[in-house]
């Protein structure tokens, strides 16, 4: 059986106490510490995801603000009520025209 040789060329730098301490410190900081590189990597990924989600909701809020401004005017509110809820004035009649390709048939289902 071979003996463990400390004079091997790869092990010579580890005889120096400062290099050995630096290697142990690096291993500790990269793998074992509460603020390790892996945890920082996970946190950075989470930050990127949260920023993307924030941008998504910001765009949605802008869209909703535009819709709210449209509905705050009298004409916009009337248009919305007519289109979505088929409301009408007292002296009006509403005709809903459906095209053949928009109707549900047994063949289409």
C-alpha cells in the first residue's frame, strides 16, 4: 500500500499555512456559510423574477388606468354599457347580428 506523500507536487502549496487558510476560507464562503455563493445565486434569480413580475403588473395597471379614464367620461360609460350589457335608451331598439361562423353548431363543437 502506498503512503500518503506530503511532498507531492500538488500538495506542496498546502504546506503554507496562509494558502491553507485561504483555501479553507474560500470553501467555507462558497459552500457552507449562510451568505454562500449558492444562496446569493438563488436570491439574484428571485430578484430577477420579482422585477419581471413587477413590470407585468405595472403594465396591467397602466392598461387599467386607461380603461378607467375612458369609463369616467359620460360617452365612455355609455359605450361600455351598450357593448357589454346591451343597454339601450327608452326609445331605441337593439338588433344583434350574429354571423354564421360565430354561431355554435353541433359540427363546430
